[in-house]
C-alpha cells in the first residue's frame, strides 16, 4: 500500500513497513495501549511526542538524522507559512 502521509508521519510509515512491523507492534514497543496512536501519527492527525521518537531511535534504530531533518523542515515550513514567506 502506498503511503499518502507526509513529513514525520511518512517517515514513521516507511520505517515501520521496512521493519515489517504493524501499527500494533510499534504501539506495543512504545508502551501505548492502542495502535490508534501510531495511526494518528502516520495520518498527520497527531504528532508523535519526542519521547516516543527517541524511544524508536534507541529501541528500533529509527533514522535519527533523517528524523531531525524532517522535523526541522516541518517546523521551517510552518514558520514560513505563518510569516507569509512562502
């Protein structure tokens, strides 16, 4: 299935799928009670807390530099939009 997510959500989807994990697997790894948390992150409905991203980096070798780049780009795009720079 092709991912339609963007930003950090797309990175989570790609990482999860490449790792052969389900949303339930990932939510369990992160000590969440429901895979809905991961689903919401992947669809851009909610942002994953930094604590969860750091746990992914340590436990599952989530690509930290790529995560940083995506988060910085998302933040820069949001600021640019607010300031009408784009």
